[in-house]
C-alpha cells in the first residue's frame, strides 16, 4: 500500500540511521578511491580511457548535484547506480518529499550501504528553491564559477632521451634524443554556471616535447577549447569546439570512456549517452566542430553533429598505414606524423524516451583525406580499410516489471552486423541477474565504435556473459560474472583461427559500517596466446591468468585512515612453468583538525618473477590525474601526498614518488632508459577557484 510518510515518523527513522552514517571526510576520500578501483580492472584495452573516466568522476565529485532537484538524466551519470535504483530514488522523492540528510539515503528501497556511501560523495541535500536564477548573460557572469589550475611533473633522474650527445651523433641519429625538456606541464581554465554553461581551455606539454622552441612555436603541444550549453529552452545540449559523443551501446559511436566488464553490474549499461564536453588531456578521443541536441517533443530528441579535425598518422604514398593515438611529439619522427591525416564526420541520432520503452537510431558518415590501409599482418586482415565509412545502428530498451531487455544492432556500409543484447532481472531487494550476448562480425568496420568485449575492437568476436550481484547477508555483498568468448579469426599474438576463452570474477564486499570496508576478489582468465618453446616452433595454446586481491580500509579514529592491499598473480601457459608475483601495500592518511592540511603516505613491496606477472595498483594522485603504475621484478614503492587549502580559493597539492628496484641497475629501455635502480618524481599542482 502506497502512502505519504508522516514527517514525525520520517524524522524518527532518520535518527535510527544516524550511527551507521557518521563519517569523517578522510574516510569519504577512501570511499572515492575504492569506488574508482572497483570500476577498473586494469585491462590492457582500457588504459587510454582512464584519464577520461577520472576527469568525469572528478568533475562530478567537485560539483555535486542537489539530490532533491536531480533528474533521471543526471542520476544516470553515476555508473554505480542501476536503472532500478534510479527509479527508486526518484519515486522516494516524489512520495516523501526532499531528502534532508545523508542518513535518509538508506530509506530508499534497495539502497545498500556501499552504494549510499558512493552516492553521497557526489550529491548535496539542498532543498528546492522557489525560483532558479534564469540563465541570462548577467546571471551567468554574476553567479558563474571559475577555476584555474596548473600542474608540473619533475623527474629527479635522467632518461637516455635527455642525455647530452655530440652534434655529429645527433645529426646521424636525430631520433635518439628528445627535442624538449623532461618536465610535464599542463594548465586548465574552466568556467561553469550551474549545470547549464561550461567554457574552458585545456593545454598540455608532455615530457620531452618542445615548448616555444624548435618544431613547436605555439607553446603547448596540445590545446583543447570547449563550450557546452545544456538545458536551455528546447536545447538539451549545444557544443562548440572539442566534444565527445556516446550513443546506444557503442556499436556505432563512442569516443567517451567505456567501463565494460567490471565487478559492478550496473556499469554494463551505457546510460550517460549524448554530447559531452572534452576537457581532458586525451589527445585522440574527441571531435572538433559543432554538435546540438534538441527536444522535438516531450518524448523525442534529435541530435546532429559535424566534426573536422586533423589527426596523427603514418602516410605511405596514397595510404594511411596507421593512426597514431599516443599524442606524443618528442622526436623528429613524431612530427613527421603530426596532423597529416584529416577526418570529416557528420551524423545524427534520434531518441525516443517512453514509459516502458526507450529507442534510438544513430547514423554516422566519416571520410579521410587518404585511404586508410593498415600494413598487412596475419591478425589485421579485416581491420577498417577504405577512405569513407558509414554506420547505422538501432538501440533499444524495454521495461516489463522486474525485467529489462536492452541492446543495439548496427550495420556498416557493406552490411556487416554487430549486435549486443542484454536481459536484466532485478526483483525486490538488492539482487541483479544479467545475461548478455554479443556478436561482432569478423569484418564489421566502424572507426569510432567501442563497446563491451574481450578485444579492443567491435569486430571478430562473439560471447555470452552471465553476471550476478546480491547481498548475501546484512553487511556482505557478492558480485560475480563469467564471460565465455570466441574469436573466429586470428588476433594479435594469436595466430590460430577459431579460439575460445573464459573470463570470470568473484568478489565479496564486507561493509558493516562507514568506518570499515573490506573486499576480496579473484579473477580467472583462460585465453589462447602464441607460445614459442626454446627448442620448438611457435604454437597457440591456452594462457591462464589468475589474480587475487584483498583490501581493507579502516578508520579507527577521527581524521585517520588505514588501508592495506595484498595483490597476487599467477600466470602460465598450459603445462608450462608459471610466472608468479605478489605486492603488499600499506597506506596511512591523516587530516589535521586545526590546520588545513591532509597527508597521505603509502609504501609497497613487490616481488614478481618477470614482466608477465607484473602487478598494477591504484595510487592517490593529483586532481584530474589517474595513477595506475605497474611493477615487476623486486623492489619497493613509496609515495607521499600533501593537500593544503590556504583558503576556499587557493589549494596546493603535491606528490612525491620513489621506486627502488633490487634486481636491476637499469630501468626501462631505449629513450626511456634510466641508468640506476631508483626513480623518484615530484608532482605539483596549484588550483585557484574564484
């Protein structure tokens, strides 16, 4: 029976939850870090997207939304919220009125403590105002918020690419020395008015790139200007400059980040679709031009977009043999590839949002200035080739009681098919069961597609995914999935046709209170890979990867946080000797009560057999930066972070990192080689908010 809760009973119930929701700021920071870690499994296919993910999550954290004014579209930006939980939040607000504190979040149906802990990092409990400031030019200039930040990374060692060489040596070997200094530097300016107007400029110089010198006379190597206007009149979005696009489930268009397979089942759904500003330092995954989203009616929305941009690539006569995605311009060879590829893109999306159905149609046409023709390799026979590409896809989502059926089906200009379909069952209680299948034709071609899969391309793959998420006891949460995949054609480092594989995870979280959070995770992957024995020929056999992770975060007293992580790896070709590794990390964070300073320090010890058993860990970094270093061999890692808030306008952050190896006297290779067994870096950031 539905009823409106009496205010007196509402207040009493809120008080009942006050004990379990008492939390200090430093533990909230640990929640943020744990959430980011669990969203990412450190797959080799997603590394270039980490910066985009961190950029979006950091912006949401720095600019929390008023939960009592939140729309469905705003809540869909949080990857840890399922469709059902979003509906439950909106229904709770409709039935009971404003949520007045974080203690009330647990009263939302199906809300568990882990999700509530994540959500409260991104929201405020501001009550609805009678009249919002209208977005006139006067109000925009008066109430807009500005931020200017700058960051510099300083290495205390010399890589081979910065060594001093004779003029004759450089003349004969021009690509043996970097053209610029060893410092990394960026600057960001942003202006924001409510959630309606965003203006900004991001500028970056990578380490080794010239700055106002040599081949770069314009200062920074990369500039990203953007203007995004949202929710003004009939316009849902209007973007000028650099922007990103994400439609359907990525089979036609997605140059935004894609979380793919994680321990959180809710991330499988691509909810945050549409037009977004590009303000990160990612120099490849963006468009440049204009894009607009317009409300045709209450149910129908139409998007149109056009982009013209230069890209880096290898040119051989009339052909583009490869696109360069790393954004580095540090040696003469890099400048030979800079901005010599041009791409025109035009497209449209029309979307219908009904009560029990959502559907959309996306069409994209893009053309290069030359024919894209990658150098022939056994594994890339069906890679995208040609001068122009056309893709069209239909995405759909049907709701029926506790069932949700969703997916997308797309075709390229030659009629090749890619389809992904998912059935989600969410009865009452914190229980989710997901079954998903995907089929990506071996020759499906789309330049800007990115979706869920074992491979990095939407091509040459089919699979069946089954996932389960449930609260098994009051404070325990189980998340698990199994993904069975099949590659009809060869893959990189896989010269055999018709290979199969399995990828699975089981994770148990234990969170009895805000002061204690713990999880243990096991991942198993069986995937074919080329192997060449010492006395034999190359063959393709199963390669089995096993990973264990245990992590506990505990706040025994106000302003103090302790965190322990144990990672173990066991990788081996079938019937071959394994490559094993272990990493143990301990971190301590403390926020001073009477001094605006927070210190975080960590120490890690690692021991692995070789590079095959390398271990990646998440490290606390500066704002907008994502740090996931990998370690192999034997050694230690030490970091120290400091955050000092002089006042509400000026914030200074610093990080010092030291890595010591016990099994080598040389770190890295080629231009990145360091003579010695230690590397230490200093990262500095200054932020001005006004």
